[in-house]
C-alpha cells in the first residue's frame, strides 16, 4: 500500500466524524464561526496493508483542548490492527491563521466521540 493512502483514509474518517458530530465539516465556519487545520499527524505502522485488502477504520476523539483537539484512527484488516494514526488539529478563524477557542457547541458534540486508546 502506498504510504500516502493512509493519510487519505485518515481524512475520510475525519470527514465522517464531522458529519456524525455536527452535520458535516462545512458546518464549522457556517454555523460555528471557526475552521480547523491539521497541525501534526503521526502514523504508526503495525502490519502492512496490501492491494485489495478489505479494511475497517475507526476514529474517535482522544483529547479536547482549548484551541485544539486530538483524534485517533485505527485501521484493521480482519481482526488485526495494522495502523494507528494520531492527529492534532487547531481551531482557527475562517480565512485566517489565528488560533481561536473551540466553540462550546462543537465541544459538546465531539465529547460524544471520546475514546480511551
């Protein structure tokens, strides 16, 4: 598997998390007045994935800070975990680069997706 594909899987999982939590990523600036950018991402490869492997992806919120959040993604093939991805994202003003606090309404929705791994 081409290594960059793991980042695409991570993005797809994050998009689905936003959809489940607040109705979609585009709701951040429209309804909550913030945007979010990835500040750091780490990938831990535990076992190789191969072309045509069928996988399952799980995602959750590891930590909610004042202006940032940490997500965790695990990728599985059958019952074997193959990958762990940790992402730290920062909330910013739409169209800008200044950090801004996470809105309380967003925090409340994301708390329902907390994980302990």
